C-alpha cells in the first residue's frame, strides 16, 4: 500500500492546490476521467468544509491529507483541528439533494455529494484532531 501525505494551511486559496495534488496522485491509477473527477470533487468538498466551516479560513491552522492507495482501493483522510461537526442525516438519499435544490438553499450539497461519490464516508475525532475519512473501491479503465 502506498501512502502519500500532503499538508497545507486552512485557506480557501489552497483548494486549487489540493485539487492539483489529488489529481496528480490519481493520474498514476489509470482511472476513467469521470471517476477521477468525482474523487477530486469529493476530496475538495471535504477540504472546503474543514477549511471554511471548521477552521474559519484561519491560515495559521493546517489541513493534512493522507492518501492510501493499494489493491484497487483508495482511502483519503483529511485531518484538522477545527470545529466542523456535520449533523446526522441520511446523506445517501436523493431526497437530501432534491430538498436542498427545491428550497434554493445555498450550499449544503457537499456532504450528500461526498456520500454519493465515495463508498464510505466517516467523521471522527482522535486526540483532538478531526478526521474525515473517504474510501472508494477503484474501477480502472
């Protein structure tokens, strides 16, 4: 299993950099463009939540990504020390997304998208560090 770490500050300006890093790591896996872009979107949403909601764009705080690639599986852990705690909801239901669109709510689609794209999405805290864990079984071209 290959493990790759990436650390950056909690600034919205870093999101493009994070997407480029993830895209570069996925390039070696020979995934379809659709699957690659979906994974980048899910990771981007998780990082944006941590940066914006959890850390209030405080660039003195760090965001750490850990990618674990192996045996047709991908696991991404996003760690930070912010205060983002997603409320419980059935994020896999189409109704969660439809309700947000129907009621013209701004935002709120990141978590449902992450759950639709990835096979497993978990949030937990460990030693005062928040972790968003995203896992996906990969389908190679």
